[in-house]
C-alpha cells in the first residue's frame, strides 16, 4: 500500500519488509530504482518536474523521516515506521553478505565511499564489494565522466548499486541510466557513505525519534541552513493541502449511492 504526500507516493513498509523486497528485486535480475524521500524531497518535487518523473518511475519509495510518518497518520494506510537510507543500508549489506549479493558504491566525496566500503567489508567479511567509484557527476548528467562511471557499473554488473550523489542528482542519475544500470537494484542513499565512513556523525536515536535529526545535521553542517530553515518549512503547506484533498475525495467516495473505496489523496 502507498500514501501520497504532495506529488510523491510512499510505500507503507517496515524496514524488514523493505529489505526483503529489495533482496527479492535483486534476485529477479530485472533492475529496479529505490528512493528514500524525506521532507526536502517532497518540497523539491513540488517544483522540479524531472525529480517528480524520476519518483513516478520508481520501483520502491521508503519514508526517510519522522515527519512523513506523522503526516501519514491521518491517512487510511499510515506508514508503519521511518525507513531512511542511513537506517536501511547497513542491515541490507549484512543481508547481502549472507546471500552472496554483490554491491557497488558510487558517489560521495573523494575517499569517503572507499572508507565506507572498507569499514563494511571489515564488519561483514563475506560481503562482495565489486566496485567503488566517486565520479564528478555533472549537473547535466551527460558529461564524459558520468558515462564512464555508468560503463564501470555495467562492467561490474552488481546486484545492488548504492548511489550517494545527493538529491536530486542521484534520483535523476538512476532514472536516466536505469536501463544501462540494470540488472542492478539502484538505491539513492544520500549522505549514507559519510555516516558509514564516520566522516559525519548520525543524530542520537532520541533526536531521530522526535523528528530533530535535521537540527543535529544543521549543527554539524551549517552550510545546509538554507535547506532546513527556508526551503523545508514549506512541507507544512504540502501536508495541509494533501490532507484537504484526501478529505474532499473521501467525502465524494462516501457520498450516498457510491461505495467507499477507502482511497483519497492518500492511498
């Protein structure tokens, strides 16, 4: 089941269910695109048509952030829990190590992906890391280095491709080159490499539970102030609009003479 917030549809899955589904997709060999939308993604998708199209074509979208979970509580199908990229990747790698799935690390600042891959390899000795690359992916996504990076992924043919280019670049990259990246399941993982490498500390669990992970990140990286203090507050308006649409549609579906479908803006 999914619920819609703004222009994005999010899958109502637990962390375990998400990992099971990703492993199943990897086993299928058909390729897939997995994104983890957060508050910032929801806001950006309101005006970024290309990002919206990438999300519309996604195989799986998982809620990265407590605010999305809270917003879903007014929907017929609330999200069971937050499943952020940083929460997802390490248990997914542990599962991959047990099931023999190969993994490719793509993106991050120079040396960060290598450090993250090395740490994960030390922690899970059976993990099959088939490539690590930190290309300078241009904003146009069609420059020579980007195409070389895609060729390297093709040569490695991983089961899982972790793409840490940040939003919206990672989603646009996966969407544009999805056919070439297949059969890999490509996941947009944001700053996860920095967390795995120890280059950036994650917020304490209590801050994550109460939705203050953004504040901890802002304190660590003040350069993100415009995102957190100017852009992301627009999320409140998106939620209010989505709830109004959902309630209006619910009234229509519940009108006399019409069977209720239980579907609205949230579905």
